[in-house]
C-alpha cells in the first residue's frame, strides 16, 4: 500500500472517529447532529462499496439485516411516514462495523490511534453524561440528584477498547472511570451487560502478567483493589441499591407491560403476512397495544416490525458472531470481539441494541478485531 493510500485511510479513520465523537457531544456545535450522522453513514457506505472486497459471514449477516431494515423503511412510505431518526440510529449503529474492519485491514487502526481515540471517546462520554444529567435534573425541576442516566451506555461500549490499550495507566484509568460512571448512572441493564466484559478484562490482565511474579502480584492487588472500590461505589449509591431492591420485587420499569403488549400485537394478528414480515418499520409505535412505545427488547421489536423473517435474519447475526469467535486464534482479538458481542447480545433483551447509535463506539473495537483476524487469515 503506497503512501497516498495510507493517508487516505488515515483521513477516513480520523473523520469517522470525529463523526462518532461529534454525534456524542453534538450540542457543542452550531449545527445539528444530522451532519455527524450523515458523515458517518456516507463514510461507511463508501468503504463498504468501494474499498472492501471480501466480507466475513458475520459482516454479511449485519449488512443483510441492515438492508432489511432499509427495505422496510422505504416500503412503509406506501402507507405512513416512518421515523427518520430511527433509521438513522440503525445505520449509525450497524454500518461502522465494516468500516473499521476495512480500516484495520489497511493497517491504520494502530496502537497510537487507540491512545488518542481512547482519551477522546472517554472525554466525550463524560461530557455527554454530565450534559444529560443536567437535562434530566432541569426537566424534573427538583434538586433530587437520584436519576437514571441512560447515557452511561457510552462507557459500556468503551469496555472492549480497554483490551487495545498498550499503556497500563490508560488501561486501568479507562477501566475504573467506565466502572464508576456505569455504577453512578444506575442503569441496571448497562451494569448487568458489563459483568462479563469486566471479568474478561480482569482475566486478560492476569494472563498477561503470569510470566512475572512481581507483575502478577501487582495486577492481582489492583484487581482486588478494584473489586473493593467497586463494592464501595455500589454500596454507597443509595439510588442504585433502591433500584436493585425494586428489581428483586419484580419492578421492571414498565417493561413487562410493554413486552406483553408487543407479543400480543404479533401473536394475535389475524393476518398471516404479519406473522411472516411484521407490521412494518416502527410497527411497535403504530400499534396501540404497545402503548406507542418501542419494545425495549430487540427480539420483540423485530418480531412486531419485521415478523419471523426479521427474527431469523437478526438471529443469524449472532450465530455468525459466535461462530467467528470460535475461529479466532488470537486471545487478544477474541477477547475484544467477544466483549463487544456479549454487550450487544445482552442489550437485545432489556433495551435496544441495533437501534442504539452508541453501538458505533463498540464497532470501532469489534471492527478492528475482525480486520486483524482477516489479516492473520490472509497470512496463513
């Protein structure tokens, strides 16, 4: 690859990162977030169409599912006006996977890049968290600081990147900051989804230090300290403990009602076509049994919107993901990709995964892992 090509891919990489960060802190700029979102989508489409010549099965599954969403979106114009924001979220969430796969293949997803990207994304996540916390408190017209901050999901999506930091100070600092804001945000689902990635990060750190007794002792001490510090944060967060108790009592923040409503929208349909292809884009919003809410569960959302065919296509995404994990030989890249997949998979059950634009943050790490796998595969 010549110098001009390298510069081109570095430029695409940097603009893609800027687009993701700009979308996170969009209120700081004198133009709408739509600019950042369109930029990310256009870059992704350019790379997918012009630059990448071979797609892994999991990439194909994601792209087919994305195209299926787009098809439903445009077909729905025949009888209603579907939400443009939702399709924008989906495109921003899913398309960057192949974008960063290609950039990793081109050799521009370097260690130096992740030093900068890790810092920039972490700062953006903190700014976004504080911004939405102020909005929530102002909207409540109250001094009560006990709020659930959904923007803590950005710290969840950053966890797979922790594996990619060479500098141990950056690795531990990012890890602890992410844990702190996940706990402070009191979003039960995000904390639950972080458990396995956190355990994998701890295991990886121990594995890397096993050849040196001194280093292994230090890492083990840091892990014990992290556990104690996390316990302190959790036990002193009265609002989080209150929400945990509510969860034990069966409180699901109204999700059980939404889930039942979404299920009955599909199951009670008298139209066989609705069983197969659903009610169309944003079908859960337009069906009264859901209370005009999205399902807060990917599988029910897909079932109502796209029917059994949509569920099969979405299931294929995760089947190919887990097949890909089994093929990966490198421990590091396997941990990166597994962490991202686990986070996404857990989010499908209690929140929205493929319609969350913040998924693009995790796609940076997941795409890099896949791209490096493709490079290693080509060498073999």
